């Protein structure tokens, strides 16, 4: 189960403003910080795990998808990315 909870309600017209929020992943909380809205780059921290960066790219079929940096957590990146997109849409 994933749940998004805002940590900052500071709205800005700047497209590249950093935003922070939490996503519940099962029993754990993922702390997400949007570093760049323009480039869809986010930092994700889950207690007990190394932090990762995730970003949205286009796959070989030119469809948007989320990947982790370093690679290896792409399934987690895809799940969190879906909620990041919902968060971004809710802030518009």
C-alpha cells in the first residue's frame, strides 16, 4: 500500500523548486525530495536502506518510465514514480 503525505505546502510558480513529501510503502516510509521538476530527478530515502535517486526517462518504445540511479531498484522507482506524478499533478 502506498500513501502520499505532503511535508511542505509551500507553493511556488518556479518549475524547479524542491518539494518534499512522504510515501508509505507497506510498513516503511519513503522520504521523497523532488530535486528537479524539469528533469524529473528525485531523491528517495527509506530507513534501513541506502538512499537512491530516481528519474523519469523514455524506454526503447518511447514511453515514459522511472528508473533508479544506481540501477537495481527500478521496480521501486516505478512504484514511487507513479505517486510522484500524482503529487505533481495535485500541486498544479
